[in-house]
C-alpha cells in the first residue's frame, strides 16, 4: 500500500513525538537535574562509600549471573533445537516464564522457597543464608535474565542447521570438539547479543532484587536500590538523580557495545 506524503510525514511526526515524550524528555530532565549543581557535585554524589559499594555489588552480581546464564542458555538452546524429547513444549514455556511473571512475584516466590520456614529454609541453620543476602539477589537476577541467551542463540542454531556438526562427527570429532570448533563459532554473535542483554537486564533489575535484599547501604544495596533509597527513604533527590545518571551511562555503554557488534557482524 502506497501512502501519500502527508500521511508518511504525519506518521513519522506521531512516532517521533511519542518517543520524545516517553523516552527522551524524561532522560533530559534527569540529566538537567543531575548537572544543575555542576560536574563536581555529581562526582561527589557517585563516589560516596554507599554509591561505590552499590556499584561494586551490581558488578559482582553481573559477573556471577552472566557466566551461569551463558552455560544454561547454550545448553538449553542446543537441547531445544537439536533434540526431540517429551516435555519440550513445556520447557519452551518455562524459558519464557520470566517474561510473563512480575519480578515482584519472583521475589516473593524466592522468599517462600529460601526464607525461614520455606522449603529450603533449613539451609540457613547450616550457615548458608540466601534471602536478604547476596545469594538471594543472584538467584533473583538469574531468574529474570534467564531467557535472553536462550532466545538469542536458538534462532541462530535453527539457521545454521546441523550439517557441519554431522560432518564433523562423521570425520571422528568428539562432541566437545564439534561444539568448540563448529557450533560455538557459528553461534558467537547470537551468544554475544544474549550476553549484552543479560548484562543490561541484570544492571537494571529492581523488583525481584528489592524483595530479597535488606537494601542496607554498603551491604546489600545495588545501584537500582540506591536510586530508590535516596529518593524515597532519604529524600535526597539530587543523589537519586546522580545514581540514575550513572546507571544510564552504564546502559549507554551496553547499547553502544551492541551497536558496534551489529556493525562488525554486518562487515563479515
């Protein structure tokens, strides 16, 4: 269907206006509020002991979550694409479950499982505390980021097929050699995108993490919880804007990385 010039311009204007109001304008307001006192005040706000601790904790969670989700994602994607087994459709649904379930519900479920009186609450008496400590925050983040690697790798496996893998097996290659030399190079871009999305989601997670964290500054407070704590509890709006700007900067780095990877993929 061919649209008139007026219709095309109108649609573009509506789309740009929509993005401007919902995305650009709020970010601009946060940036203006952040730097209204100068760059020095911003740096002082994000280098407090609480802010440094929150940044370090966020990065620790990312460092733990990403490798675990990479292993799970690749294994699960291979199982879903290369194998036929009973319950395959159910497994597909379970992988997509984090997209449908509210992160707050995830946090409550983890409390019921790992908290005192929960199914696995007895571990706390053995000295292994999950809820309101780092393990609980890691588990919550793993759950909400679980689908990204799977859903990025799975279509790539469908696209490349298994002809090369079968040829390698025919020539005597072991399963590990086939995966390392054939499968992994073929899925590297899908895997990379999955990792980037996992990092971005892990850094920005709030709902599930706040349910299983004490949110105490310097102990179990991530960057997202720092923004919430400064704005709601401390009524430190400038500090909240500064922490939010730091998070936006990290998200921008992730976005630029994904853009560069996309361009590099296009040149190959």
